[in-house]
């Protein structure tokens, strides 16, 4: 005989379809102990009405008072279409009320009509994005990737390895995993060998800046589709080593494009960053130069279709703030943040990889694609939520310290410039930017030659001066030797 569980007095935030299905699921499974006391909803027409036998007690902003008045024990957030700002505000009210809280699945689960009690779960960090992640058009992708020879550079990295996983599922003729870090390449190779035992793979340990290695790779294996994820990405480190940013992010991209074009690759997709928009530091500047190089080559006689995909920070990727914050929480704090007002755009690792795949076959050549990433998130707010999701209280259990912006960092990032036109694509979450004004680099060929020459001789001071001439938001400061 099943033991009767203690009842849980429950308040559902959201009286729409998701809230109704949640209440129905709770009524159908009384053994879980949920008793729906009422709903909250910002639609005035619903106030006082009953849904599945429970009244709408007020608006979302009334959460604290309603929870106190009706002795609520748990709050279930059932607003799958809400913005990130709304979800974070509801969580803040739940925390202020001192009640535990959970969340229902995304909007597609609601549309399918299959919300179940087992799907109501603890809030995860991904929920704070407050939007549906980009869905992959699997039918089109199958036709695009099946039986093709695909190269992923930087395949051991967070996004590169996720790209490899996604590509592997579409049965390519050959998947080439290229990277400089042998351990990370070994790990993704082993994972794919278990998950896709029939997959034909090739491991290449090498750098995209190595012209000889690239020539051998393309000559011997003829990749048709190239996803270029290899890059130096740490903003403050590249301030000290701008010569390495040039070698990897610029020269490496140029040589990869040259090899792809020479050997007839069909497409090449460059992974770029929001830090390439009005760059403040060497990393962003090097990625912007790489974008401009790709756009310039696409305008020429290059038969390889060249496109770039620009996005913001990736939740949980190596080098992102989330793993660092989690480690700091495990150690008991403090959490270190550069500035109380700093904001960033965020997306999930899988979403980033899906966007790259989707844009890869959609582009005709020369486009820069960006994702509708919702509202930027305050890093301080993200840190506070992460502390609370760990069952702790920021400021009391885990201290938060502000250290100041590091060299090359901006307070707020942008996904496109004011002189770029934003257009929608047939995918409602992917947009394309086209420049309305001439490039900020008047003599791209000459600039590339100077930067690569300065990089080859390790002239970091000279590189900073060259960047400062091109990008008005940069200064030729000395951040390290050279």
C-alpha cells in the first residue's frame, strides 16, 4: 500500500493553458500531494474566476501577499511564453516570499498537451533565458549533411564538440575533428565512438594557422562543409597577447578560407562573437577583422559560400562565468564580478550549435547571422540566482565582490552596429545583418598584411596601435610585455 504524502498547498503563477494543464495533472495524480489553492495572472479578466476548481487570487505582483494570506508552501511557475525578465521577477518574488518554487516545461510541451507531474521540476539556469531555444529543422539538415564530408575546427571546445555531436547524428560520410588540444579531441572522439559506432571519423591534431597542415588535410580528404569554431576567446588574456589573437583568429581564418576555396569546399561557417561589434579589446577586434575578411572574400570570385554566425555568451561553456561561479560557490565564495551593472547576452551550448548548423545551409554567402537572444542579463543578477538555485542566500552564505572591468571588456555588449541593417530570415529566431556603411577598415588587404607582419615578429605594441587606428573604442594601451 502506498504511503499517503503530506499535502502541499500550491499556488500556480500563470492561469493560461500551461497553468490549467498543470492543475489538471495535479488533480489526476493526488498521490503527489499537490493541492492547488489558487492562481495568479496579470490578465484582469481572469481575476476572481475559477480554473479547475481553484480561484485566480491576484496578479503576479501580488505573489508575496497571496502566499502569506493563503499559507502557500510551494509556487509553480507556469508561464512558458514569458520573457527572461518576467521569469526572473517571478523567481525574485518567490524568494522574497520565502517559498519553494518549481517550473513547468516549455511552451511546446503545452501545445502538445502533455504536461505531466513528473515534468514539473526545479528551476534551472537555462530557464532564466526566458525564451524558447532555437529548434533545428531536422528534415532540411538531414538532406544537407547526410553523406557529406564535414570538418569542425576547434572540435574539442564547448561549441565545437556540440557541433560534432549534432553533425554525427545526421550520418555524414566523414566527420573530421580538428583541434590543437589532444585531450579534448580525444574525449569527443571517444564519446562519438560509443554513441555512433558506425560513424567514419578523422582526428586531426593541428592549428588552423598552420598552412601546411591545412593543405594536407584539404588535399587528402576534401571536406565539403566547414564549421570554423577554433579561436582564442578570452577577452582579457588576448589583451596581453594580441599577436596570438591575430595568429589564430585572423591568420587562421584567412588560411582556412584559402584552403576551402582552393579545394572546392561548398560552404564555410565562421563562428563569431558579439564582442566583434564596436570592439574594445584585441579579441573582439581580431574577430571583427575575421568577419570583414570573410565578407570581402565572399564578394569576390570565391565559389565557397562563406557566412558568419555572431552570438553572445554561452551558458556553461568552458571559460564562461557560470562554471566559474559554480566553482566559487562550491568553495564557499566569494563570487567575483567585474561590475554591478555589467550585462551579457546568453544562449545555451546546444542552441549555439543549432544556430550554426541552421545558418550554415541557409546563407548564400557573405551574410552575418545573429540570434534573437532576448534581453541581456545582468551578471550580478545571474550570480544571485545561481547562489539561490544552490540552496544558499547571496550576501549571507556567499559573498559577492566587484573587481572592476578587466582590460578589453565592455559594460554592455551589442549584437549589431548602428550602421548595420537587421533583417529577418525565414527562421523567426535567426536574423541577418547587412552593413549600410562602408567597412571601418578602408584598406583591408593592407591592414591584414600589417597585422600579420606585426604578429609574426611579436610586436604587441604595434598591433595595439594598428587596432586603435581602426576601432575608435580601443586605445593603444600596454597590457603586458611588448
